[in-house]
C-alpha cells in the first residue's frame, strides 16, 4: 500500500514506491507555481521546519539544474540536486531529485497545481526507485512530515506575498467593496 498524507491513495503500479502529499493553498495557482520557479522564492520557503537553503546554481528550464544545500536545524548539511524534466506553466512540474547528478537513488517527483476556485490544490507525487528507498525516506528522513511541513511553509510564504502586494490588496479591497454594495 502506498504511503499517503492528506488525501487520496495511488492505485497504480508504483504505489508501493511512492509518497503523495497534497495541500490546498489560499492563492491563485499562477502565484503558487511562480513560488516554485524563481530561486528568490524557493530560498524563502523550501524545506521542512528549521531548515534553510543555500543555492549554488539555478536554471528553471527543462534540462536545467538546481544545485543547493539544505542546512538542517542540527547543523547537518544535505547536498541536493534537482533537474527539471517537464514544465507546463502553471499546471505541472516534473523533476528528478537526488544528492548529485549521478545519484543512483534519485527519485522522481511530479507537482500538479490544480485550480480550486480562488485557491490552488497542490499535489506532490514522489516515486522512489525501490520500495526500500521509499521506506527509508519515510522512516529515517521523515519524508511525509517533511513534505507536509514544506507545503505548509509554501502556503505561509505565498500568503505573505499576497499580504505584502499593494496592487493585489487594492484589487481585493475593490472586489470586497463591490460585493458588499450588492448585498
């Protein structure tokens, strides 16, 4: 049986090797997608609670690479490497994630950005090369909790962007005034 979090159970051949995490974020999907596409955004929210990220290089395009270090709260540094395999703005990102470009244990992730009214449902489906690697990620590295924390950080960051955007705030106020006048 697949390991899942918030919603849904995968029902296909990779189910015993995958983790699926989802979250609804109170923001338009274009903005949620953008938070994944620009290093200035990623460095502000990427990773579980207490982690920070230092980017060595970043090129968001199919075949491009994000080479970075995640710094754990205990002082441990984790070398990370992502190559972008598919980019369909603002709907989908597919990537390969490992410690380096030649990591035999690298895993694949697909991020789906689904409109949900004025909100965005993000579904992160990660498939490991083996069930044992998936189990190790869950047990040793707390991948489910870490993934949920990462999406929670994303939601908080995007909420902050919206709150600090004077143009968006003015549009929201105008819409609220207009709707209030109709009641």
